[in-house]
């Protein structure tokens, strides 16, 4: 090896040689690592190794900090600390798989001299923006510090090739290990204790560090499942039940809500803590629940981070685990029954029929395996003379390789983190529509034979997963950006798509694409259609929006929560009130009166909403966490005198603020004569 320089390829060679030795004799892991570290320190080019590390540190220090712990200074991290640099992006399913492991490392080792730095390295334009990264951090409750490499400066400088990637540096600035891809990153933690043992005299740790390092499986579970605040955040998917109720999954607060179409809440399922507990609805736990579907009066739930399919029975008011072990699976074939079958990041669900014997099956978009799987409620005939055994779950579409290859043989096609899935009709034939998120395309599967084709988006090159954008058209000429939801409206034969990273709802009719931009979305995800109404989970706004497909009107659904539920929401929060004062001859426009947004000192939205009617007294807007620093309320109002209406906008500062309330007043003097 040329000892006059050191680069990432050299780094890869060192780590590869170590991993090869461990693979040949895993019983000598500690011995191999210790010998490796000693040899690393004995190299005569250690100055070049340290320069490699310091160049990376200098690049990191130029980046924008997105999330930091109180009192944390990034520059202080690089002294007397073992640094775990985690390159990730929030759209990447493999980064998501590894996030619990990085959270666990931070919780167990942060006081022992190990610092995790999340270097967010975006694929999509949408992922470059600080506000969107902050939403991802909040949704996943990330405890470690995150910086925004939105121009991929550090990513390119290091020469990263795949998400996720981990680099580990010693307290003496020596580069120690590089792990690339999910299969290698998952083993990061087993290297940390040998590193700490090697550097024990030079790592700066708190006095309580020995009590922080926990290695038993019970301790690991206990540390990862830290309760989240009791609030309803980041709605993901919806379904309408046979009795006309709306069921909504909240991925951020790990709960389901059942409500009437008018918003009256009937049932809350889950205690809000991330976990995997079956049982009564008050004790049950989910971890980032997404797709929902009803079958035989039960609700089937894609419990994504638990790698499981759960079932809620409204009669017994209990939840049980149907499929999955609770751990990330790697099987790409399947065939085992119920909870014996490991699966990976199920995202969405739909009920369909076998084209041969018309028996019912549950289809699962398995984002983590880049496949579609099927669960058979009874023995069922399927494509290629395959018999689906009763209660068995197995792959039916996709080879498991990530890609965008269409094929008449369904198991030879490739998918790229498929998310939304639904039934539909095309050319008079029953089909499945799939939102293939990481290829930014919509795929179509003919139910009669499993033929996989492209509808819109993506690229003719099946390995090109970067053909994204925001363009009208048909086939490959149309461009989407990470679509996550699909729903087919049978009455109009239209397919609706949540083009998530373009923040738009789109529709397809006869291969023509159009947009519905009558409302502002922020990462819309799941959607469902009931009669002529469409309900959309507007995730980052934490709203549910309803669209009247006949008239095109959009409203935000308001939930009528019980008093008990309101008390739970208000714990640790303060109530935000608004009063609007108008001249005597003026009034707010009926119906859609205007909008309001409360922002913090950095200009980031804390909460927002719509005004639909005028109240002379104070109106309760929302609950705000007490740790939020409120700067102002922005508003847009339409006020009217007789038939003349005027749009007014501005900012209002808090007029009163205590630990329990914050009050705003909008006072409108005689408006100008602009009319609408």
C-alpha cells in the first residue's frame, strides 16, 4: 500500500480485511479487533490517517446544524471522543432499518465517550430543506445531533456510495472503521466496547458511564422504547370501515383513531409508547403504524418499525400480532405461517381476490424487501400454479433486488421500496397499482397473470432510481418525486396519487396526468375514497384533509375529542387563544375565513390552522408544547362589508403568555378598498 497518502479506498481495504478475518472465525472477534487497533497505531503513516480524519471534520463543521442537544458544541465533539458519523437520508428504507440501532448506541454509550453525529445526505430535492429534516427527526424522536449535508459536500469528499454508511473515528483522530450498507452497519455496536477498552485511558467520559453501557437484550429493549409525549402527530394512512367510520394511523404518536366522518372520536387504540405489546386497547403498543385495511370487521395494520402485521378486533377491543416476529427479516421467499414468518418494513395493505378461485388474500407492500407479499386466509391458487397455504405469508411480486425492471414474470420484476398499493381497473381488467417510491414511479400489475408494467414516472433503465421530478405527461415522460399513496375511484375510473415529495395530490385518467392544487400539502401520504369524498393524511401538517371529488372543495377535518383526551393533550402544553377585533360594520367572510400559523423565533412553524367562522370572544387554536419559544402568529383573513370583501394579512405578537396560556389579538382598523 502507498503510505504517502490515505483515502476512503484505503479505509475500505483495512475494514474489509478485518471483517474477512472475523467471518472466518467469529469466536475471535475481540482478539481480531484488538490486534487491528494495535496495528493501526503502529503504522508509520499515522499523520496521513489523522489528516484524512481532520479534513472530514473540517467539512462537517461548515454544515448547517438541524438538531442539537442543549449545550452541545460540534467542534468539542472531535476531542477525546469516539465519533460515529452516520450518513443517512430520511427517504431511504435501509437508513430507516438502521435508525433504531443508532438510537440505541446513542442512548447506551453517549455518557461513555461515544458521540453519534447524523449526517443527513439527501437524495431528493425535498430532503435538502432543514424544515423537512426536522420533521423526520421529530417523527423518529432522534436523540443525537444531526447536520444537513444538503449539497453532499461531506458525502462526496468521503466518497460514500450507499445509504446508510458509518465511519468510526478514535479520540486521537485515527479513522478506525467504515461500514457501508445495511448488512454491515447493523454490526456497528459490537465494535464499540472493544474500542472503548482500547482507548479507556484517553476517552473523556462522565463518571456514570459504567452504568450507561448496557449489553443485555432486556436493557436494549428498555432503552429504545422510551415513551413519547401524548400527542397525535404525523398521520400516515386511513381507511373507511363498513359501518362508515374513519380509521387513521398516526405514525408519530403510535396510535390509531376511530372517528365518525364528521370528526367525532369513537375509539383510541394504543398507549402512544413505541413498542410491540398485544392486548387491550389501552395497553397495546405500535411502532410507526402505517397502512390499514378492513376485512371481516377487523382492521389489519402495517406496523412498520415492528416489522409486523397487527390486527384490531373492535368486538373484543384487543390487538394481536398476525404476521412477523418483531425483528427485521431478511427472507425474500417466505412461506412460514403467521408470526413465524419474519418480514421487513410492511408499509401498506389491500384486500384482493385470487383470479383463479376468487378466494380472499391480504396483499402487503414490503418496502424493506422491495417486494409485494401475500397472506392467505385459506388455501388459495395463485400465479404459476402456486398454491398459497392457509395462514402462510410469502413473496409474490419482485425478486428482492432494488430496481425498476418490468417483467411478465412477477418474481423477475424489481421494485424499489414499494409503499402505497390498491386495487383498480385498467383496460377493463382488474389490476394492482403500486406507488414504487424509490423509483418515483407508479407500477401496474395485471391480476390475471402478474405482469408488471410501468404506468408513469421512473426510467427505461431499470437501474436508474434517480429519474424524479415534477412533470406532466404519460409513461416515462411524466416525473414524480417519491410517491407514497394510491387510491382508485371506481366511479370515475381515475387513479389518485400522493406525490409526496412534490407536496401534491395528482390524478391519472386515460394515461393523462393532472394536479389538484386547491390545498397546501406537506408530505401527503395515505389516502382513501368513500363515496365522493377523499380523505388524505397530510403528514407533516399533522392534518386530515377531505376533498369533495364532485365539487373540488378541500377542508381540514377537525376531531371532536373527549374531555379526557383533551386533558391528555394539554399535559405539558399551553393553550393558544386568538381574539379578532373588527370595525362595527365589518365581519369575517362565512365559510373559508382565513388561515393562521404560529411560528418560533427561527421562523419554523409550530402549528397552524384554518378559520371558518367569527367568534367575538377568544377561540382556542391549539395546544403548544411549553418548551417551544413562540415568536408571533401570522394570519390571512377575508373581511367583508356588505358584498365587498378584502384580504388582510399580517403578524400578531403575543399579548399575554404564562405557563398555561398564550394569547393573541388581531385588531383590524378600517381596511383599504381592495375587493375580491
